[in-house]
C-alpha cells in the first residue's frame, strides 16, 4: 500500500470515528469515569448541578450513576421544562427549577429558536460566518420570552460533584453568579464555543480563563462534531478543582 492509499484510509477512519463513535454523552461518561477514579461513585450524597437541563436526559443519566446525589436541573424554556418534569417523573433525587441562571437576579429575555435546544439568553446572529444555511434556519428566533433569572450562589449548595453548563453562550454569566458554588464544585463540565453564533456569547478562551483563575485545570476535551468533518465549532470540556 503506497502513501496515497494510506492517506485515503486514514481519512475514512477519521470520518467514521467522528460520525459513528462520538457518543452524545461522551463528555458525561468521561467525567463520571474521572470521578470514579477519585473514589466518587454511587455512594456520593452531595449535589450535582445541571444548568441547561432541557428535556432531562442528562439529569437521568447522572441519577443512574449517582443515585444518592441530589440533582438540581435548571431550565428556563417553558416548553422544555414540561419535557424535563415529565422525564424525571417525580424522581425524588431530581429537583427541577424553572428559571435562568445568570450573573444577577431579575428577569432576562429568552430567545427561543426554531431548534429549541439552541435557545439562549443571547440573540442569535444568523449572518455569522459560522452559520451554514441549515444552521441559520434552525437558529432563527421565533419568539422572545421574559424569564425569571437568579444566581447559582443564591441556592447555597454545598459539596457539588459536577457543575454542568450548557447555556448556549451564557456560561460566563452563570459563573459570575456562582463564585461560591464554583469553589465548592469538584468538577465543571461545560460547553465551549469557538463560533460567533450568539451575540455577546462567551468564547472558549473566556470560559477557560475564568475557570483557571478559580483554581481549575482542564482534564479532558471532547469534540462532538466538526464542520465539514474538519473545523471544530464547539466542544465539551471537563475541569477539575485543584483546591479540593
């Protein structure tokens, strides 16, 4: 096999890996593995915070691996909260909160997009160079809703195993309102944006700097998808609190 044939098969292998073997919960699976290696397993009885819980699948995933932990699932979208509450089906260890987490208490606009999982507290920029035709259509805002907002610190959680953030560009604002909560978190699992699809949304390097300044170090990065099979537009990151 000559070098050109090897190059072809390497491209095939990478394509298969990126499209068939990247599990949508891979970042959660890896985070759980890391926690288990540190002796944090089914007996953990503290809190797990799921910010941007959407339909509850992540909360259920955590509940399966940490049945003694109390999982707090935050979701601002009024339609998604209905899916969330139906999914958890009154599981006592999963508590749902219908509000947006941000840097201060009050009310904030929620920009609900056609693909509702992409809804955000930041308006979308469908003219962005990062928006393909299909993505631009999915990111079109169909309505704007005023939502109650609060800070994570106002809940005064203690002994947090995971602080998981999936807020479509609002991660920095959540962290700004969670100074004490972050200090008590063993791990932060967060979506990191490389794109500019949300107006005023934070970029990966801003989130990274915020967490490093709080005493966290990166443990793993997971790329769930790539534009045209090459370009990374967002990724999931796991950070460990070096102070705990």
